[in-house]
C-alpha cells in the first residue's frame, strides 16, 4: 500500500480565496513512507492513514487517481467547517504547508461499518433494536403490500447472538377501533421505560386517513402490546407523521423523533424532535425541526437529482459529547435509497449534514436501497440494524422484492 505512487495537489487559502470555501487536500508526487505517515499522524492526534481508490469532492467531482487520506473514527479529516493548520513533510527535500482554511464535505464509497451480516432473510423493513437481559429483540414494519405480511401487525424477532434472528411474529395483542388495520403498521420503536415496554408505530387513523403516531405498552418485550385508545401525535398540518423513535439524553430526559409526510403533498419532508414524558406516553413540550430534505444532497453517482426527494427514519444517539442523527433518504423503492447522518454538539444547535453512512455502493452487492437504520446498545457498545432489498431489479413489492435485515457495527 505504501509503495504506490500518489498524485497529489496542495490547495490552500490565500488572500485571493479569503472568502471562499475550498477543499483542503494535501497532494504531491512522492511515494509516502512510514516516516512521512508517522509525521502526519503525530500532527493530528488520533488520525490514522487510509488510502482510497475512489474519492469524491462535495461538488460531485470524482478524483480517479489514488489519493491519500487520514481518518479518525471513520470520518475524513476534511470535515465541513473544520479549520486545519499544520505541515506535511514528505521527505527531507519537500516541505508543504496547509494554511488555515475552511473545507467542504467529502464523500467516499467505503462505509464506516464492520461485521456486516444478513441477520434475517425475511421481509423485515424499518427495523428497531432492543437489547434486554441478554436477548436481542428486533421490531419491524408489517407492510400489507408484502405477500408474506398481509394481516400482520408490528413484527418482532429475537436473537441470542445478534447474528441469527428468529422467524418474525406479530407483537401487538389488541388494536383499538380508531386504527385502520387494513393498511399496514409502519416503523416501530420499542423502549423500556418505567418498568414497561413501550412501542411506537405509525398506523392509519380512520378519522383523517393520515398516518399518525400510536403508542402501545406491554409487560413483555416480544408480545402482549396493547395500543392506547387515542393517537399519541397527529399532524395538525394534515400531512401525516411516521417513523417514531425515542432518544433519552444523559440527563434522563426523553424525546420523540419523527418525520412529517410533506413529500406526500409535493412538499419537503422534515425530521422533528419533541419532549416526551418519563413514562413515554405523553408529549410534554413543543416540537423542534432538526433537519429538512432540502439540506441533503444525493451522494455522487447515486441518482440524477442533486438533492434527495425526502428524508425519514430518524434515529439519534449520543457519544463522546456528539449527537449523531441517522436518517434514510431518497426513494425507498429504488437502489438509490441510502442512510445518511448529521451531527451537533448540542440539541440547541443546528445539525450539520456529514454525508452518507451506508449506500448501495458501500454494501458491495450485499443489499440495495439500504435504510430504516436504528442503533441498539449492548455490553460492547452500539450496533446497527437496517434493511436492504435483495436484488437491484426487485426494489418494490410489485417486483416481488423483500427488504431483509442486516446487522453491523459502527467503526467510530
């Protein structure tokens, strides 16, 4: 790896470019050696060398020559808005200086995930993850358009090793009369709060014909869920709500995340957050917009549109003082559907889009149109569950496709 010759360009900030965002890439025509790499790694503590054969700038331009990049926890050193200062010494005869600059997003094809496994070869879309008393639970959409899921409620599957999940079964014991049971049950989330298992999902409200957020409770994680007699949250803007998930901050405060269905009316879609009661059964504060589809560009070579048509499936985690918001983007009935992420250091600050996390390209033929991601946490840390179509030519139920369950770990 180290003996390959790299073609590099040094792009730096001058007075002429003082108001321009540029991509700070360190490139020259030398063969990197261990001494050079050690010098760079000592400058940027915690950053490690990794080479890529395919590399994209944020404007979509592909650099076909091999390039050298440095990563920390799977993220390129050239993060948006980050100031970089220092020097690169390629050899005793070459000294290059990176003057302080602000750089744009960089997209790359390698996903920062590992230990990818096909965990359940059934239709099991929009999975959510729960680890409880040594058992892994996964919950999924019951889509009435799937030939194998007609007349099913929210699905549940279990595993003892987080690699092989059991045949899915229905988890809901009783439905109230306000729910239209013929049009599917979407995107569940199950958490353990105040001694109960609390489930959130998106059914159709017979009264409005819109999807709303419902809540159900049970004493057991895999069966017996009884749905409340009224929706937890309905959309006053008459667009509909789907894809509920719950985030509990370090201070113990609960939040509900969800997506508005603006795209169903030709509008943008958004991801929202709203305070939730300690038992998870009541909304306790005003909603706040976290992200909008108009902020999210398509990854290069992923679609012919510059911006994504919609975002959905929010899931929020917090690690090392950083809040990371995962979400799905694009048309779910296509191989262009992907999982992206945005970050902030405070829920009071805006989220900044960082780029794609998992795409069809990064799956290397294992899955297509990957999305519906959620994160569970076991004794070893965070793990991921998400779905993907099994074939690029079968990305809808009309094409007899199915969205199977994948499990992976974050390389962060």
